[in-house]
């Protein structure tokens, strides 16, 4: 899997970085995720380097933490496997390299490496899925899909 390229599964997946944490929302399932620390750094590298291989991500993480690549490789591989199994990143045929300087330590250059973890939340699944954006066709919002139920505004 190290030569497989990775990219964020857009447009189904949206994400935002806020103070060193990445909030990831899968609009297809209503599930959202949190990635902090090295997980946020790996996510940012995938986002900025579409097609990056797991091997190049591990090398970049190791360089950012001044560690040998084999010290982080298994942890990065496990994290990438989780991203793939959740469907928030997808694999491409061939992987590429991560650009130099792609791993930013989010202002925490003195913190030691901790394995990247992905936290998964389903508590707001129903709210995410009833978003009116999901009830439109390819013409977009505010155009309704044929047969969608129109709601009357309370006067």
C-alpha cells in the first residue's frame, strides 16, 4: 500500500483546520471526525499533496519530528488505513511524494511524536443528513429535487 496515492474524498468530505485540530465531515454518512497533533499534520499533508504515498507521508512526518522513518512508518500506515476504511480519503493508482516542508508542526515543535489518532463521532449524524443541501439535485441549492417535500414557513 505504500505506493498507493492518497487524496481527500471530495466533494463528499469537507474539512477545516481550527487551532491545530482538523474537523472532517463526511456529508454522505453524516459522521464527523477529529484529527489532532500528528494526525492533523498528516491530514494537512494529504490535502496539500494529492497523490502522496503513505511511504512519503511517513518520511515527511519522521523528518518533521527528527526521527528515523521506520520509527513512525507503522503508525502512519495504521492511520492511513483508518482514513481509507472510513472513506474520507481514497486511493489512486500511483503514489507520489510529499513536497518538502509539507508537515507543519502546528506551533508545537517541542512536543514529542505521538501516533496519529482519528476520533469518530456519530452524535450529530441525523442533523448533518437533514441539511437541506442534501435535498437538491445537481443544479444545486436552492433548487429542489423533483418530488422533494416543500416545507411551509411558519407565519
